[in-house]
């Protein structure tokens, strides 16, 4: 009879996989850029579809294959069924709605807080960002835009950043440090300084949903919803991050309500996690004992044996 193989014949140590995880993040991201550029040069397709092809072939495919080969001890977040619980989904939706309200007000808040010398630069970055997204979309149909600019990025980016990188960070770092680091990297690699803060908040919330639910399908769903709403906003010619600041009667309640709503929803999600799957986490394999520590323990045991034999001799 054939013996069923484990995901990996030899389980790597946590320290080894932590280093490999960072290397995989860089390698897969560069692979995505290379494949997208190659498709754009070789095929008569727009930059939007070349980017989608690069994400599918250069980002999602290798990330998906790596996740499937990982042992369960390294998969705190994986392609498993999401929780079927109305409380979880209700608070997740509330937090996402509050986050959207906050991101609408953020460009105005940033403009008000920045020094006057930096404001023109920030407004220029906002305008360039909007023009870049409009050029990327071109004259594509709404269905093709939904697939190339919403479905594919949500699936590909979540598999890499929350499937591989977030799991890698959890090997050594705490819950909140892992969320913060993964969100920073997620925001930086989008190369959009005008929306850096919004991308960081979105990445943080998606990482939290991934760790709380332990299912990649949850952040994929909300990432898809976020991109889909952004496309609808562009179609209505009123994009998020407009250069013109919002009046105070808009940005102030959106900011206060957004912060309060996200904070309350996150606290309820963490409470839900504590009452459901807090203990349902496979422990990481222990680090192998070093040769020196093993030798020291052997010497200690031999010393204890010698002292025991000496005591028995004295009693005789």
C-alpha cells in the first residue's frame, strides 16, 4: 500500500521558515512584476490585463502552491471554510463600513494636518494617483474591470500577504506586531504615496480578519468588496481621495464615526475569537536543541547519576 505523504517530508524549523518567508515575499512579488511586464510586451493587451495576468501567474499561483505544501503548524491562516456565524460577519461588516467612512475623510484630514509647504506636493500625488488608475482602466468593460481590477487582485494579494507573509510573521511576532508589519509592507508595495495611510488601514483590517477567522476567504471577500466599491466610485466620476477637501460637516463626523466604529467592531471581533477558536491553533514545532545545550543536559544527567551512586556507596 502506498503511504500518504505529509505536506512536507521534513518540517522546517520556525527560524528557518521565518527567513524563507521573507525571501518568498520578495521573490514572488518580483515574479509578479516580471510576468506582468513580459505579458505586456509580448501580447496585444492593455496594462490592466497584463497586470492581472502577472498577479495570477506570478503571485497567486506560486503562493497557492506553497501554502498547500506547508505543514498545518505553519498555517494559522489558510484556504479553509470561513466561520458560519452571524455575529462574526455582522461585526466584520460594521468594521468595514466604518473603515470606508474613515478612508473617505482621511485625505481631507491629512491636508489639514500637513505643513503648508507639503500640501501642494500631496495634492499633486492625489491627482497623479487618480489619473494613473483612470489610465489603467482605459475603455475596458465593467465586467472585465471587475475581474481584472477586483477579483484577481483580491485573490492574489491576500494569498501572498495574508496567506504566506502573515503566517511567517506569526512564527516570531505577536498578534498586533504581525498585523502592523504585514500592513506596512502591503501599503508600501502599492507604490501610492497619496493613499499610503488608507492602504495601511485596509491591510491592518484584512490581516485582523484573517487571524480572527483563520480563513483566507474572509479577507479575500472584503478585499474584493473594497475594490468593487472603488470601481463603482470611479464609474460615478467621484473617486475617493478627491483633490478638493471635504467641508467640515462631512469630514469631522466621518472621521469620528469611522474611528469609533472600527474600534468597537474590532473589540467585538476579538471577543468573538476568544470564545470560539482561541484554543484551536496548532502549536509551532519546537526549535531543535543545540549541540551545546544537549551536551550540557547529558552532563547534568550523568552528574546526577554519579552523585546518586556515591550516596548509595556511603549508605552501604
